[in-house]
């Protein structure tokens, strides 16, 4: 048996092909049940594909997968779309891309013994003929796990080929292969050979969807909701098209106009897509400093303001030191000095167990002394 790189291929037996899978049947898919209530055949993407298929008589499997990447499509909806292609006699072919047999990446990209061993193993598995695919599909319908295993192992080259397109987006290559293999297993469970399509054609969407969802869920330090990732992908693609068309960087308003969004929403999604940077990231030739050391605190006072505030507090303490303890304490409580909360005459009176009128007298007496000190200081400056 082929050794898969830490991929679990044991998934519950699929439903019988003779009965339709209802949206509430509990069958899981890569996208989950979020697509319930969404009319795939009525979507603009599906209409464009069907129109192109009617005109050309065929569609590319990768073209279908790309069109549905941004839609929350479940197994039932995908099956309905392929049924529509079958009824319209639109052939689904493997256009472009890499041949299935060329799964091994460049030597420089193979960095682990596990990956090397895996690529060698899948290279030894022969490709399936159309008759063998149908035979395995019939056995899978009957719940034959070994047939599902054989179908999956024979198409792992396709997983590697698709996973290579998603490298350098936040997940290791082996993780991409693992996620794609999970999508391949789901495709083996859902494949209907009666529609006349090759299994690899049908599996392409499942693999791409599984890898794309894994990137959305796991590639970022701070996870973004899938619908936000889908909008971000649309923004990036639209930005690329407009840049080529206009010969300059498009504005947020221009991108929003193409996508029927608000410019503020485009800017917000762009901001949310920014990659976090660790405050402990080394900086400098010898990595002696950290990135956080060079960030200023916008809420902290400026050095000259801090020095002025310190001198002001020291002067206030020196002036209050000329008063008696009771006078100084009354002023501190009345005016909130040194962290105290300003208090009323009644509150201060209760603290000293005297009347509010007595507190007023002490306060006036203390202020009179301070004014006398201030006048004396002015006289000294003039003299």
C-alpha cells in the first residue's frame, strides 16, 4: 500500500449513487453546508461557463475549478452542474496544466526525505484506464474501501500538480498535498461514472477547493473568515486586471466599482490582509536589536513635555511644603493633587471631622499664604 504523507484516507463510505444527496443529509464536503440555498446554476459564473461550453462544445476542468473557487459550492450543487453539462453534451477536458505523470518538483524544492519518498511512491503507481476508473467507481458505490484507496493513489499526481500552484502562500508543500488529498478522497466518494467524465476532471474542483480552504483557515497568523478571503481574492484579481488596463495602480473606488462594493469595504479588506510582524523580529546586520525597539508609543508624552511636567510637580511640592500639614492636606483633597480625586467641602470636612465652613477657612488661609509667596517671588525677580 502506498505511504501517504501523514494523510488519513479512511473516510466514511459514500452514499449510493442511485439516490440524490439532500442538502440536509449530513454529508460533509470541503466547503460544508454553507452553500445551502445558493443557486449555483443561476449564478453568473455558471451561466458564463455553460455559454462557453455551448459555443465550444467543451470546457476545461481547471476552468471550472477556477470559476467556482470563490463560491461556497457543496457536493449536491457541483453534481447538478456536471449533470447540466452532461445533458447539454458539453465535454469536460483537461486543458493546459502539467501532464499527470509529471508530479515531481525541481530538486531544489525537495527538502525532506518524506517528500522524496512520497513522490517516488506515487510515481510507481500506474495511471488508470477509463475502464478501470469505471470499475473502481462501481466498487466504491458498494462501499469497497480498497477500491477507494486504489482510486486515490492513482490520482495523487494530480494532487501534487495542483498543490504546486499554491506554494509560498503560507503553508508547507507537504501540508498542501495533505489537504489536497483530503479533497481527492471526497471526490472519490462523490464521483458518478455514469455522466461520462474522467475522474481526474471531476476531482480537480475538490482538490483545489480543499487546498484553497486550508490556506484560508490555516495560512494566516490571524485567521480571516472564508468570505473575507474570497472577497480579497476577487480584489487582488480585479486590481491586477485594472492595472494592466489602465497602465497604473487602480484606486479603491475603481476596484469597488468593478466588484459592486463600497470603496471603504475594499480598503478595510486590504487592511485586514496585512501580514502581522512580530515585535521580537531581529533587526540589523547582527540581529542585535528587535523590531519593537524602534516603535514609538503614540500615547506616551514627548521627552520635553515629560521633563516640564516633572519640574512642575517638584515646584508644587516645594510650595506646598511651606504650609502646615493640615493646610497642605486640605488643598490636596480639594484640588485633587498627587492623584487624589477633587472633593467637596463636606467630604473634606468629614475626613477631618470638622464643619464645611471650617474647611473653607483653612483653604482660604492656605491660598492666601501661597499668593503671598508668589508675590514675594515676583518682588525678588524685579529686585
